């Protein structure tokens, strides 16, 4: 069995001996007191700000040059081309120094941003350049996702895990607010060159923050010659669990039906339905992100979350039902208001799903479980392509309604197929996952796209 990753200082003895039911109170940043989680979080936050700016800037660049919603959806889909490698990335996270892996991921992202910035400033950027660089970046984006989740679980106790995931999700949605508005505004007022220069600076700052994280060397019982065995063990653990198959299904579902709206297709929606420009599209996307931020914080600030899977199911029902309302195309002000509530239910759904997954995964297979979960993210490129195709042939309103109906039906199906999601608590039963059970395990607290 693989031992939990080693760390010199992650959770203090006072924190270990504290009340295991204690939550994060009314301060969402209270989880930053755990070891070097502040560096894990700040590196993630800076990277997310860069990524969200990049999404809106590249979508506007492609739409301006081609006028094709399908090609806008394609560049968004290519960001997830590396998802197929998720299980292998999970094995890497279980085997190698997680801090070093994180640094290399950040450096790689910064180099790609620098290359694209040079192409923009020298006026040599062509459409295919953007597609190639986005595809290369996607090769490590899934590794980054699994790493952040594993590092969070390493340093944050299980009783505060929902607070950390709530903060992480809120950071993503806050980045969407800032990134959507900043990216759209800079692109519209200063141009693509200055927009990408700002993106590059954020990637570089994220790299510097990752250097501050304490090295986390995983036990060497997962050997290179046992890659196939290690992957097989991860899949077997997922299959034998009552909860994990349903949670992973939801991981795919929400990526396929809901996330395409705020990961590329908002540009098409704002342009077709309301004739909005860059700033207007950014503000529309920010409405959904503000709601999602509030939803994630609402879960993260709760003193205790005993069944995050139930929150996930209820949130998903509301989330997709609101999409059917949006498909009726109400006036712009009402559309934006509904997007806030839509985002709120989405933020709560996502946090419930990720906390459920990480609590159900023991420390020794956590990387592989989350790597398998990352395969669900393939739903996003598929949803982007389907949504782009429907928008181009029928219209954006039909696209929103179709995805919402699929999601609502699939949520009901999942609740019936995996009733354990509703009746079981996902509180970890593995001592290695909770530093409150043993001071020697303070670095492997049980821990999400």
C-alpha cells in the first residue's frame, strides 16, 4: 500500500487536537492557516485568473476573425485535449514529488503564454498558432487539476475540507468575474497584444507562488514497472465503491451540459441574443460567476457538511431547470439575474461533487481516483462542440434549452441509479485521510472541474 505523502510541516498539533467537526466559520480564508495551503491556493488563483482571461480573449479573437460559433466552441474544446491522460496523471501524483510536478506545470504554461505573446506583438499570429498552443497547454492542464486537489487534501484536515474546496471554487468563479471583465475590456480597448501580456504576467506570478510550496515526496511503492497495475488498482477501487461511480458520472454530466455556457459559449449567447460587445459579454459571464462564487461560499462556510452528494443532486436539479428558463430568452436584465441564481446552484453542486469524491478516496489512491474523475471533464469539449453546432444551426436559445433538458433528465436517472448518493454520508472512513485521528498523519487530510 502506498503511504501518505510526507511533509515537514502541514498541520500544527493544535489543529490536530481541535474539534473534528469544526468548520470554517464566517471567514472563507480561515483554511489558509493550514501549513502552506496559502501557497497552493495563491498559485492556483493566479493561474485561474490567467486561464479565464485567456478563454474570453481567445474566444473573441476567433469570433472576430472567423464569425463562426463552431470554431469558438472548438478552441474551447481543445483546452481539454489532455483529459484522456487523467488516470496516468493521477498515478504520477501518487508517485512523484507533487511540488516539483506543480512547478513544471506552471513553467510550461508560462512558456506557452510567452510564445503566444511574442507572436501577437510581432503581428505574426495566425489562427492555427492559437489552436496548436492551446492544445499543447491542454496536455498538462489535467495534471494541474489533479495536483491542486491532491495538494489541498495533503494540508487541509477533513473537517475543513469543504471550506477549502469552497474557497477554491469561489476563487475560480472570482477569476471568471475578474477575467471575463478584464479580458473583454482589455481586448476591446487596448487590443490582443496587451491582453496577452497581462495573461503572461499572471502565469509567471503563479509559477513563483508554486516554488514556495513544501516538497511532498510520495512513497516509492508505486514503481515504473507497475504502471499498469497501479492504474488497474485505481479503477478497481472506483468500481467497488458505492459512491464513486455516481460521483464520477456527475463529473461528466455537469461538464457536458452546464459548463459549456461559461467556458466559451457565453460569447456566442451574448452576441446572438443581445448583440453585446466585449465588455457586455464579459459582464454577462460575470453574472453567472458571481452567483457561483456565492454558492460555493455558502457551502464552504457551513460548519459541517455530512452528505455533500445530496447537495450535489439537489443543486443539479435546480441548475438545469434554470437553463430551461434561460432558453425562453427573457429581457437582458432578467436574463442576467437568472444567471446569478443559475451560477449559485452550480457553485453548490460543484463543491458537493468534489468534496464527496475526495472524502471517499483514501490517501494512497487519491491521485488515481481524481485522475479517473478527470476523464469526466471530456464532457466539456463534447458539450462545447454540441452547443456550438446547435447554436450555429438552430440558435443559442435552442442550445441552452437542449443542454438543460439533457442535464435535468440525467440527474433524475443518476439519483435512481445510485441511491447511495442520497442516503449515505461521504465522511471518510480512512484514518489516513484525516489528521484529526492521528498526529502522525497530519499531512494527509482527506480532500475538485
